[in-house]
């Protein structure tokens, strides 16, 4: 039985704990400063500790752990990763923050354990899918990645409900975005390059958001003409968010932006996760296109209703944890999501939620 320390007891933390502890293969210790959050955790094969991550007690909690999973806000990423390195534990996280990932990459240099950031949905599973499709082509023209976590029953002007980290959402809407355009790596502004598409008879819009490409710019730079990631929403959402971020300058007053969103927009567990990847390039001497499309809905896990974003995010990091233990991922240094084989991921007991 592997000892796993999960840092962060929020909505995603509950789902991760449920998935891992139910197998009987992991002894999970959950650390969070909020005792009320810890009280919601499953009990079997689970220990909880109310600890402030920035305190000396946190370093003590990490000692003796085989694997550390971080489900904390992005600004705590470096603290958790440094503690894992000092303790000689493998490290995995869910960050979508570009700078946090660069910090992890630096920490991973010379490490005897694996450092695997961005193990969620996007970045995460979306990178595994995109790279799997890309490998089927002799040369690449376009790699387009679209992901959305949306309410099944939209009812407000934004046609949106909060489904995960508000800090992460604001980061996506406000930070610059990486892309490859005409063979050259560039930064493009968030909330721009609006497009529309239909899938299963439903109309969506998509626009630039930060962080979703993960490390694919590094992996595919020099091999692809155009590479981009956009968030999918119901039509009209982008224009309202752009007004808030740009016209009302809430992008530079993120504490106010967060308060507005969390006060006005309710959370929902009735959501759908949309995954849509399209790759084009040369195959057999002909310009060819191949796509991957999937919708994942909320469902019961361990007798508890979990949202689609909970399930996809938690199962993503749990599958990567499993594959690391099974030797299907590199055992030390910095590990990119696209180093995981899609076939291995979907065959995994946690990856089945994507299958």
C-alpha cells in the first residue's frame, strides 16, 4: 500500500480521496487548514490533518510519504513541491498556471523522484489526446484544442455556473496565452479570437484562455504550423466576461472579480465537460484531418453525486498516480502530460471515466 499525501480538501480533494481510498491500494492523508473541509472526507484508509501549508508542521506531514498530490491554489504550488522534493516523494499537481509549471520544471532538475504538474483536464488529459492524434501524422499543420465545463441547464446571462476554482478561472480569463502561429511560438491575449462551432446539435463559442496547452508548445514547437487552446462556452459568455475584465478593469482587481463571481454565480453539480480536439496534417501524402470529441456528465461516485469537472479532474490525477506506481511513466525528473500513452490512460481504472 502506497502512502499518499493529498494537499487540499476542497471539491476536487474530496473526489481524489474517494477514488484513491476506495481501491485499498493507497493510504491517503489529507492536509488542509480548514477542519470543516477535512470533516467531509471519506473515512476508510484516510487520515486527516488540520495543518497550515506554510507552517513547519507541513514539512513534518510530508515526511514518510511516497507520493504528494497538490490540489491547492496555484500560489501554493512551489511550497508543496519543495516539501515533496525535500522528503524524496513523487509530486503531482493540478495547476493550470504557466509560471507555477515553470517553477516545478526547475525543481525537478536533478531530482530522484518524478515531478508531474498539470494532471487534470486542461491542461492534462487534453494534452494526452492531442499528442496521441498528432503522432499519427507525418507532418502537422494545425492542432486545435477546445475544452469547456458547462452547466447542463444554463439560466443566467453568463450561461455559466461555477464548477471549480474561481482563482483558476480568473487566471484563464486574464493571463496571456501561449500558442504556435505560422510555425512560431507566440503569446496571444486571452478572451480574443472568438469562434463558433456546433457539436451534437448544440452551438458553442470558443476563445483564447491561458494555461490549457500545458507543455505542448515545448513538445510540438518546430513540428506544427499552428497550435492553440480555447475554452468553450455557450454563445454570449465571452462578451460579458470581456466587459468585466477589460471595460470595468476587474482583470487588474482580481480580488473584486472573485468576490463578484462567487457572490453572484452559484455552483452546480449538474454540468457537462466538453472535450474537442482536431488535428490536421499530411498522412500518406494527403492533407488529412482527425478529431476527438467527448462529453462527460455528472454521475455518482462511491454513492455521492459528483460534478463532471470533479470527476474528470480527480480521475486525471489519480490515473497519472496509478500509472506512475505501475512504471508506465518516467520515475524521476520533470514529466510532461503527453509522455503518458492515451491507451494506457483509458485502460486505467481511473481513466475509465474518460473512456
